[in-house]
């Protein structure tokens, strides 16, 4: 039997069976209105994600280690370069960092900032009070190993030859991408992150970080990802690679001083886009509608005539001169070979064995209409973690029409769940809030110590009143005790406030000055 309840954070209907940890979150029913399909089309068009977002691609930091970097397969890079961007501030304990791990073609520019004001690919999720709350956390996002936005990859100049790596760039694994991120954390002086958060390839990396570096990860969030690639997603990526490699201009991967294999890249992107979205969304958004400017299908020949065709063509064109074809080839091969399996005691490959060290709180999110990473793969992650002994695993399943791209487009459904997981105990944000409160209190006490008693009392009242004429008596009492901690007898303060009304105006509060002066302890109140 299933129960129905409203999730207080996401305002969605939650269905959960007795004894089940599975939560299926579906959007609340909406009235059927004329033009609903058109409304969806406009809404999605306005939020269409830019996977490589970054404007002029300026504003990132670059970590550069000039020593050789060895990969798991024994190959070696002559150096390591990692592009990364940050938001928020790293606290003194360096325990408030979140490593945001991105998808295959994304840059490190997840959100706008002063060095690059262009909107990022996770703009809605990062900032004060948002999912990744920069009032609390120091958010780090890297461009992946093998990428083309500042991190070493096939398009990077090989320092040993003076030419782009091209076809000579060594094959690598998702495990190598995560290990490189850990090298960056070492550089930043961060021993352990508060959490790893990722979707798609980034979600695979979050699972990988939990299994490979359990002592360095406090929590994980993995969205639309897998613990092991399956033939369906491998097949999709194979078709994308064939599109690029069949372009005569690919030149075996050494095209950097020649013509870009643009036709192959366009087709690869179109194939990828089909796997990123859902047929349900496209039925609502496009249906069988004709493309703009097409009035007579029969006069088109074989040109694009439907909106969906024009949309796919547009997506393909956007990738040309924005993403390196070789980066797609190398990173997609790493995704194909990804597995967290390790041999168990009987020598059989086992995901449970590979994740037995991942005992940190885990949030796993899947999307029912995901074609590229079917929802059973996210269930497999959650089930495997539990079988390995992890007692703090939560699994959410979303019924979102956006399919695999839900993590980019459906912040309303995904954001609250992620925020709650990151901030709730155990291992939540309580200690960070306490540190912030302690720092704020120190500042207030220092400021009060430099002011007269009267000025200090006025400042307290005005800060709490926020433009109102009265303030609750108990709030005034609590703040006064905090600000003057160690300077007044708290019992005497309680007696002084007890004779006053539940709400106090400034004049009434200021009339207590003499009473509070007499309540001072040995330390002099100026």
C-alpha cells in the first residue's frame, strides 16, 4: 500500500511504500489549458541550457603542476593543468568546501561571478540562500580532465612537442578525472570536502569519489548517473563518436592546424541531444508542428520541415567552435569504461565491494524519463550502497518531462532535495552556522566594547526593530546577554526585564540603562 503526502520542500506529491526508502516525486497536477504546449515551449526555450557556458571563457583559475601526472593505465601526462572556479569563502577550518562535478561537455563556469558575469550552467543552484548556499559553503567546480576549457586535454599544447596533443593524448578513466580533482584539493589545502555533488558524468564522479576517496568526502549527491556504464548508453556514445570519426576532416584526431570536423561534430551533438531530453517533452513542446517559415511541406524537398528537426540542427550548430571534437571522443570513452566494481573474496567483480568504503550520507536522484541513464541505474547505486552497509542513503525518483537534462532545467524539483541533504545532520551545516554565529558575536561584542552603553543599546534595538516601533522584550534580553556576555550579571538582567511589557519601545528600553549599569559585574561597563 502506498501513502501520498506533500513534500514540504519541493511541494511535490511523494509516494512511498511501507518499509521503502524509495521516494517518487511527481509534479502536482496542473489544469489542462489551451496553449499549454506552447507555454512549455516558451518556458523551456528561455531556460535552454548552455552546456559549455562561459562567455569568453575568462575568469577561471588554473592549477598547474609541472611534474608528470601518471594515469591508472600506466600512461603519463608531462604536466597537469586544471581550470577551476570558486564561489563563496573557504572557512578557517577548511571544512566547508563543496566539489561540484560537471557533465561531459561543461566548463568550470557553473555560475556567474565578478571575473565572468555570464550566466553559468548551474546558475539557479549557486548563491546566497540557494541550493549550494555560498553564505555557508565554498563551491569549487573544475573543467574535467580531457576537456577543452582550461584543463589539459587533446587540444592542449604538449610541452614536449610544442604542438597540440591530438591523437597522442593518452586514454584515461573517470577515476583519473576524480584523482586529478583531489590533486587540486591538495593544492587548495582541503583535506576533506563537505560534499561531492554531481550529475551525469559528474554524478559518476561523485560515486567514484565516495568509493575511491571515502576519507575525503563528507556527503555525496549523485543525480542521473551510474555506478557502471551499461550497453545502452555506450551505444549512444558510440554513435556520436562514429559521427565525428567518419568526418574526413577529423584526420585521425590531428586536425588542429587543418579544417575542423564540423559536420561530424554537428551530427554528434544532435545524437546526444536526443538522449538528453524526453519524447514526452518534445510531444508537448513540438508535436508535429512545422518549423518557422515553412508553409508548404512539399516545397521543402528534404530540408528541415518540422520544429524538432530545426531544433536539433540548431543544437548541432551551437557546438561548432564551442567544443572540441576530441574532448568528446576521449571523455565519452572514459564514461563507457566506468565501473566501480572490484573483485570480492571469490574473485567476482562486485559493485558492493567497490563501494564498501562509501559510508557517508548519500542522496541519489533519478528521473523516470531519462533515456541516457535509465532510472534503474540510480536505483542500483542506492541499493548497492545499502548492501555495502551504508545506513544513510536516500533515493528520489522524479517524474520530470525534461529527461536526463532535468538537473539543468528542473531546479524547483531538484534544488530543495539537494539543499536539505547538504545542510541536515548528521554531517550537515550546523557547525558552519555556529562558526558564523560565533564570528558575528565576536564582532558585535567588539563593536559594543568601543561604544557607550547608551549607543550600544540603541544599536541593538534598531537592529532588531528593522524599522518597527517595538521589539519583543525576550529578544532584546537575549541579544543584550549575548553582546554583553561577561559584562553583566544575567540573573540581574532577567530581573530588570521582568518588570517590563512583552513588547518594548526604544524609550522604554533606554530607560533601563541605569538598571543595567547596576547589573554590571566586576568588568566596567563604559
